[in-house]
C-alpha cells in the first residue's frame, strides 16, 4: 500500500488539485497536511481551506483527506515544514510513503510504471522539471524533488533535521517524473511566498522579485541562473 502525504499552504492552492489527482493514480490514499498559519505567523483562512479541500474531494475519486496542525511562534519555519509532514505521516496506513510538497506535481502514469521496479526497502528521491513564472517555461536543468520511503525509515529523528525529508538516506531516480512549480506564481503570491517561507532569510528576495515580475521574462531565472525552453504545460495553472 502506498500513501502520499502532501504538505500544503494556501499560497499553493493553484497546484493542489493537480497534485492530488496525479498522486491518486499511484496511491491508495492521499493525505493533505497544513498549518493553521503561514510560517510568518499570518493566520490561514481555515473556512476557505476547508471549503477548498471539500471541493477537491468532491471533484476526484481519490481516497483523500486533510490534516491540520496548530502553529506557534516558538519554533523556526523549518521545524513546521517537518511537523506538518510528520502529522500527515501519522494519519497514513501505507507501507510506502510518498512525501510531496503541493507544488510538486507527479506524472502519475509514469510513476505507476516505475514504482513496482524499485526496492521497497530503499528510499528514493526523483528527478523533476523545474519551472519559473509560467508552466510554459521549463528549465533545461532538472532538479531533485519528492521522496518515496518505507514507513520504517520515516522516523521522527530522520525527519526533524535541517535536511527535512532528505534527512532520510536515499537514492536518486534520475528520470524526471515530477513537475516542480515552486516559482509559478503571480507577483502577489510570489511576494507572500518569499516573505513567509523557510528561506526568507537567505537573501533579499523582495527587490529581486519586484524587478523580475516588472518586466517580460528574459529566459534566465534569478534564483539559479537556469536557461529555459518553452513547453506545452503538463497541467493548466493559468500562468
């Protein structure tokens, strides 16, 4: 049995239906886990989130439910990345756990073919396509995302580190079978993202975001310096 745990916040609402639907192709159950606040302390609109999750549930045949964790200011943002994921894991039954962020959209059909070939005692991360500003702009470089691990590897000690889910020892599946839409947002969403995520202290994001979103895309992102190709979107995000 495979369970998928999706870490979610309202800033990633445009991706979640796609991630749930694709995960349902290879998963026996899907658990969406989230906090009652963004990680900068901004309260989430819990009524809106509950209505949103209910709508997704009604639109899919996926065995799907949500799990909420109460946030407080006593711990840093990365602790809550780990806590949200840990809370979701506690609600699953699967022997194999796929740990995703909401903006990591799987190619469910491809994974359905790959997963039976993997060692069930081993953890794996996967290659992914990375996008910037639009689902049409795909980086020429691929990255790592997601984690599939046996339940006995998903211990509290392994997860609660600065490496988050990648604190679990894993191998790479180099085939790109995920689409990572981390930076596919409009200006307002991107500003909220860089002001509340765990990397907000890494650099002065806001001036770079304002400059980038204030002009047409020039084919190179300011995050990694990747170059991009124009592709047909894997899913329709409206950007």
